[in-house]
C-alpha cells in the first residue's frame, strides 16, 4: 500500500487526493468529525464513546444558550458534545475534574478541535478538593478569588490538619498537589445562579447529589454515567432512602450495530467479463497466452474473450451486480449505563419553572 508523509498533507484542502509514496493507494482528505476526533485524540483518561455522548446530550435536553455543569471532564469528549449543543448567546459550561493532568489535556483537546471554535464559554475547574469545593465556590461560600489557593491564608499549619493532628504522608502529598495544581477561578455567575442541566461521570455520584440540588433548576434533567447495573441499583436504593428531590426517569444502555452495505459481483453471472478480485484502473483483460499477453494465430482467436473487460469490481455489469448487507463483525457493545434524573422539587422562594428565564 505504501506510506503517507505528513509534510505532504499539511496545507492541503479537504477532498484533496493524496497518493502513497509508491503510488500504490489513493486517499481523500477530510476534516475529522467530532466522533472521530474524540475517539482518536490524545487522552489521559477513558473516553465517553460517541454513542453514549450523543445519547447523554439528548437526555440532558440541551439547547443553544443553556448553562450546564459537567463533573468528570476526563479527556474532554463529553465537554465538546455539550458545548456543541449549547453554544450560543449567553451559553456557559462549567466542567470540573479532580485530576489536573486530565483537565489540562482536556482543555488542550478542546482548543485543538476546529481551531478552538468551541473553546469560548467554557470554564475548566481543577479541584483536588473534589466537586464539593467547586460547589462551595459556585454557591458563594468560598470567596477566595485567586486562581491558585494561597498557602498563607489558611488557618491550617503545614504540619497539622483541621483536627490538630499531624499530617500523614498521603495528606502531605495531597496538600502539595492542591497548592501546585488546583485552579479555582472566580465564580463567573451571580448569586443564586442555577443550571439548565448537570452531567455527572463520577465514581461516586451519590455523595454529591444533595449538594447539587440547589444548583439545578426545578424540572430540569441530570444525566449520570455509570459503568454497571450494580451502581445503578445502588443509586436507586439510596435515593429511595435519602433523596426524594429527584425522579429517576430513564435508564439506558446504548448499543450501536454498524452495517456494511456494498456491491459485489455474482460469479455465476460474470462469465469472465470482470476480474472480481481486482481493484484499480479500468483496463482490458489480457488474452490468455504468454505472460506478456501476446499470442498468435488460432490460439489468439480461441483464447481472447469477447465483450467488455475491466479490472475493477466497481465496474460490474448491471446484470451481474449483487448486494451484500450484513452487520460488521465487531459491533460497539456495552460501555456503560445512562441514568436520567429530574429535579422534582421547586424552590418555594422562586417562581414556578414555567416562569423562570
């Protein structure tokens, strides 16, 4: 087949045709789709596959101009899908991750897709302290406005925790990470701000559901990504005992089965007119005889076929054309479950949901 040089591709426009170094194959250049980009881009964490991301956007009931909170940035794939759905006048996406390396890689991935078209309107929160600390900042409880937390403003000494006990090795390491990598920008929203939707991809979503309730508008959805049914069942049982402010509306497992639909030659009808196994330029089949195709006399008359002869399967005569329709051997199967919750509790001090802007 040959190889392709990146230097030859740079600067070319979409739909340009490029050949391998030995001319053995041709390729057409295309802009990568969001599905292709999100699955092939460099990443530090597991991705949310397109089939799940597009379904999650549907469950979140997103619209241009919406305000969304995402917890679990990962490599930024879901971030891009959400931003593409909501980008418009007044839209905003807050995305939170506990691992700074994941968040930094996600921010780079977002900036590189379509030359940063979806970057405006996204705030990346990197909080080693977890989602709860970001929730405090969004609720106005944490008023520190510096991008990096100060090491001198805290009342906790470097050697002691809030209980007055010496820090162990793990706590010291955690404290250093918080001081070096945590990014908590000023709250971009006014007091009492609420989101139109919340997306969670966390190992323990139940621990923050009650804290997130004041941040979600009444009668608006939340979508949780869970790996297995045991987590889903645990969530539903926990909500029955501890939380009646949400309603479980849907639990989805999304499967994609890709099919191959292509033309093929019916061998019994070809009768030597088409070289079925060949691909390439249309050309006459060589008559039987010597290796270079030459022959003489009666041998040439007897061996030379009649009719139209091609060396490409794309040029199959209509009367010898068949179609193959079958699923591919490796369908995209189970990756996780999507759980749609809806906030069913209205704030008594606010207007009814239908009247909220």
